[in-house]
């Protein structure tokens, strides 16, 4: 069997793929030792033990279908750093390294085998979504301890197999439950990219782009305000919302459970960011019935009066950083 003979729907085994690609038999993410490929193995049964489910989302977007795959690590927060996170980092930077992602799904025991080895069904080659390569969610690990997990968003490249049994289960009802406040942070700490000198120049330019600066300001503002609320004795978390009859999972920004207030934290005080905050909060709050929280937008500085009026018209309070303190403008 050669690499060219692998087509979606092929039934194979980990042992056969190890002979072809190298990388070993154990683990869900296996970077090949001899070829520019990474093998990703999905087992629907094992994922449920740890509170997550890999598979196709029911909702396609403008770029097409999405396959969600949870990163490696069954205890503690998943990570991209160090030895523990090296395989997750390999997936994150697969494009820069010139590696292809090949996804297999466990398909029952190997016929005639006395071992517990399972057949693997190849579903196609994938690449990370270029806009949102992963999301951060909460799930339980070993010992039922809650932790942050990395959920990769994979896009098929070329031919692929999409079976209904490989789809994420639709939520029966709309639910919202509290998760760690750190889940509100949309990114995990990522290792520095190893790149050629030409690419390092482009990376430094990217770091100075307004969108990246705003992301850093948003993260810093969120952390600082979280510490402030926590120091005041408030219970602060985030909310993870699953919407009925969809596979969509929404994760809110900070939720102050003590004051029953839901925040949208923005990295700029511009019109675009204030509009985004209004839309985000209105989208979330309609799923938080019958006792909707008070809505609050947290900004790094005071916005134009017209934007404050916009927030108040929508019955959203404004909190902005004012030197070393915070000023609150309450909607009437």
C-alpha cells in the first residue's frame, strides 16, 4: 500500500499506517517520522469518557464543512507548550511546517484479531481553519476534574467522507452552564514559531497589526477586571451555551455570578467594537431565560458619547478603565 492509494472510506489499521508513515501506534495525534504528514485518530467512544465529542458540525459556514477534533491530553488543562503539548503544537503549526493532516475514525475491532485493536476508517486530508483554528472549552478529565481543552476546527481538502454517524450530536434543548473564567480567553498560550528569517520579519509586522494589539489589550483588560471582581469576593466564571437542535457551542465572556451580570470585554473603544459588543450580548442573553442577567460592556477607555448612548439605548451598562480605576455608566 502506498500513500497515493489511501482514499476516503478506506478501512485500515494503525499498524498499517505506522508502516506507511511511521509515528507509532499510541495517541490520537501522531506526527509521521518519515513523511510530511500528521495522522489524527478519532474514537467516538473514548471521547465521551472525558466529556467531549469529536466529529462533523451540523452547520456549514461560508467556507464549507467543519470537523471538530479535541487536542491531546486527558488530565489537566490541554496545552501547546512543552513535551505535553508538542503534538497539539504540531497540529497548530502544520501548515507552516508543510505537513498534511490525515484523519481516521475508529470502526470496530479488526476482524479475526484477538487483540483490542480497532479498524480505522480514513475520512480525508484536512487543514486547520485559517480564521479560527481552534476554540477553548471546558470538559472533565481524569477524576472528573474540570479543565480547559483545545478543540481544533478542521477543514477538508479535496475528497472526504462525511457520514451521519461521525457527526456531533445535536443538543436536544438550549442549556447554559458555568465554566472556568479562563475559558473566556479565546486562545491558549502558543509556542513561538520556528521560522526562516524572512518569515520572522512578517511575524514581527503581524504582531504590530491593530487587530493583534486589540487582542492583547482585550486579554489584559479581561484579566485585570477578573482580578478586581475576585478581590471583591465575587464569583466570576464564563457561560458555555448549547443551542437546541444545533451542534453550536457558544462561550461567553466574563459572567459575574454574584451580581448576575454578563460582560462583553473589548480591546478597543471604537464604534466597530461597541457594535460587536451589543450584538454579542444580545445574542447570548436571549438564551439565558427566564432570569436574564444585566448586560455590561467593558472597554479600555471612555468611548464617544454617542456610543455610550448606543449602549444605554440597548439597556447595556458601560464600564471603562479610567487610569488605575474603573468608571461605570449605568443605563437608565
